C-alpha cells in the first residue's frame, strides 16, 4: 500500500503548456452509474508460449472514455485488440476467459466477425487511409456495410461522418482529392470518420496521437470528448497527461496484469497500489 | 591533433574504384547503343508505310520481297492470345501466394520450387512440349486437322502458340504480380479488417486496385517476352508467311485463322536472315527495327506507370 505522504505529492498532474489548448481539465465524469457495455472476465492471452495477459477482469462503461495506460509491452494494446478479435489474425494467438459485448460472449459460437467489428470500431496508431479519395474512403466503408446505396444517401452519410470527426469544414470542397493529400492529423480524423461511418457502439483507438503534433493531438482529444456523448470510447495511450485530460476511467496494465482500474481522478490522485503511484509519478516508464 | 593529414593511397584507390565502375557502366551502355544504332542504320531504310501494310511475298524465287504485315499482325495476335491465357492464371496465383498461402507448410515449398523450375525451362523445350501435346488427336480442335496421311493433329497454330507462350511467361508475371501485392502496406488490410471487411472483399476492393500498377507493369513486361520469343513460335506456329485465310480480318474467318499457321516478327526475321530461307536481309533488319521499337514502347509505358504510381503517392 502506498504511503499517504507520497499520495499528497501526486495530487494534481501538471500538463504544462497544453493546458491552454485543453479546456477540459476537470471534465471527468463519474462512471458508477454508467452500465458496462464491454466486460472481460479473467482474460488471458498467449502468443505461442509467451503469456501476454493474465487474469484481466474489467468493465468498460457506456458513453464514457476509458484509457488503458501502462509502460511499453504491458499488454494494453493486446487487451484492446481482443475486444474486436483483431488478434484472431495472429496464428499463435490463444485466449482464455470471456469477453462480453452487450451481454454476449464475443468469442462464442456463431458470432459473426463482420457484425462484431461493425459494432466495435478501431483506429490505429499510424493513420491508415485507403489509397483512394477522401470521399471514397468513407463511401467504401458504407457500401461494404449496406450494399448498393443511392448517391444522395451516400453523400449524406459521408458528410455526417466527416462532420462528426470534425473534418468536414476542412475538406468539403476537396472530397475527391486523394486521402494522402491530407496532413497526418487530418488523415487520422479521416480514419475516425471512416470508423464512425458504420455506426459502431464502441470506438477503440490504439495510441491514435502517437505520431501527431500537439495541435493535432489537441484537436483529436477535443473530438473524442464530444464523441463520448454518443459513443463509448476506449483509448490506449502511453501519454499519461492525455489519459488525465480526457478519460473518465483508467485501467493501469503492468507486465500483462491489470493492476488497477478506477475513476481517473481517483487513480491519479489516490492510487491504491504502489506500482500505480510509481508509474504515474514517472518513476518508471 | 592534425586535421589536414592525408592518406594518398586511400585517395588513389578511391578514385580508381570510382573510375572503374563508371567505365564499366559506359561500356555496357555503349554496347546497347551500338547494337540499336547498327540495327537502325541497317533497317531504317526498309521501313515505309508500304513495308508495314503489304504482306510478305512468299516466293523464294523473287528473293522474298513484300512487306511485313502478316508477321506484324501475327505478333499482335500472339501477344493478345498469350495474355488471355496468362493474365487470369497469373493474377489468381499471385493472390493465392501472397494472401492465402501459409509460408510454413511443405506444400508451399513445393509450389515455390515448382514455379522456379517452370521459370527456368528453356523456351525451345516449351515449344517441343507444346508440339508433343497438341499433336495428340484429341486436341485437334486447337489446330488444323492432320495432314494427309497422319492421324496426328497438325499441332501448330496461333491457338497452340498462344497457349504455350502463355504458360511460358506465367512464372514471370506471377513473380511480379506477387511482389506488387506484397508491397501493398499491411495497414490497408488492418484498416479493412477493423471495418468488418472479409479478407476476400479487402483483396478485391483495396489490395488488388492498389497493386494494379505493379501488376500492369508485369503484364507489359510479359508482353515484351512474348514479342521477342522465337523458339516457341517457330515450333508451335510454323513460319508460313500467309495467314490461313486470305481475308484474315473478317470475324467469320476468325476460327480458321486462329487454328491456322502464320508468323510473327521474330520468325519473319529468322526466315529472311541468311540462316533461314530467304536472302532478303534488308527485310530482316527492317523487322528487327520494328521489334526493337515495339519493345521500347512497352518499356516506356512501364516507365509512365511507375511515374504515375509515384505521383499518386501510393506509399502510405
């Protein structure tokens, strides 16, 4: 158990000059009244002989932002990728325990991967727009989901997704341009728009701002805060300041185990475990 | 601390090395330029509209005059036929090899070794193989029926040559196409999977279009291989200077022409060279110039595709 004197020192996290960009320092919401939309029970993951996760049991509350934090290699990305079964692509992947989405076991018999992934969307660390126009990136996602769609409806869905991702004003006159003509931050917002176009319930982001400059990062953080009203957000981040800025709940992973979860303010200001305190104070990383 | 000390020996060796490399490069380029230049000089005088648009006169007594129209059309026909055979097979194989085949299995090794062996088979051996297979009576529909007192099929026709040639260039196109597909970044596939697209849909809608320019380059280079091959053509098409039907352009004659014999630029060159039957070496040089021109055009097209690919910023 941590020393209470040490606890007093960690009462607030200094995020430096970015405080000016972020208006949302104290916006964390309570999570106790938000029902869990995803929950894992004793989740364990092996890649061949190597154990990546052990005994991970947590709940992701609906319409909140949950951040997975922890040092490199701690298993937070592995855990994230279990929730949309992206780990299935890896041949040595073995999983134990259960994960439920809206009460249903996602690894159960008869679960359709396509249906799962349309309910749990994912945005990756490096922006990965398809090699086509901005419009087509989103249109492809919509057509894959709905089949043939009348042009008017397609236009409207594309516009709505880009508006939601905060990108519409910047690209509305250049929708036919290649996605690669956008900056890194814009490309990442395009990927968010594309993920939103299939109307998932949960949006997962794996270190989405790792390759972006602070201003693009701030824009995306603001975007996520707005989106959490309608979507459940799970974000993996190695940036503690970011987790503190935007998340309502954090889950701290260390060496494949889930050490602590709880409301962000509580975990940052009064963590229950010494390792959590040490990590948050930067004693290791 | 002496910052100005020099090592004369290292400097001299360095300069010699650079000059040697440069000289070798100049030598190689020089040989290429010389060959093309010599051909142009010898054959340019033969090129004229008349040359391109008249058929070769078959008579040896006349010393083989006339033009090159039949062989020119023959080359084009052969390229089209062989690509019709090779392209679907090559693209499908490349997709399988790049996307579905599991690299660890022993079946994979067998397939890869098989392709390597196929790539190494000399074209003349392919020609013999084609002749042996297509003279089987059962395959008579592909070529004209057997000559008078033979029960075998004739075994030589545009169709036969097209099929054999297609198989000959198959390993090459597969290799280029597979490379192009593998070069498509993994991130596209991850993005597609995260959206719920199945592997096949992702291949169809994202991977193959992205690999398109690379695959096109492979096909065009394959066309170059077909245009330049002589052994297979000589063995499986023959060297007749006329098409099987006089009005070969008429659609109703299509089957006759395809099942009949003919020639291409390469066999025309052979025919008119001192090694062949004719004595009109000028015609041979003219056809050689045409062939080189065709190959240059194909290579320029691949260059255009490469520049288009770079401009479109395919790299993520």
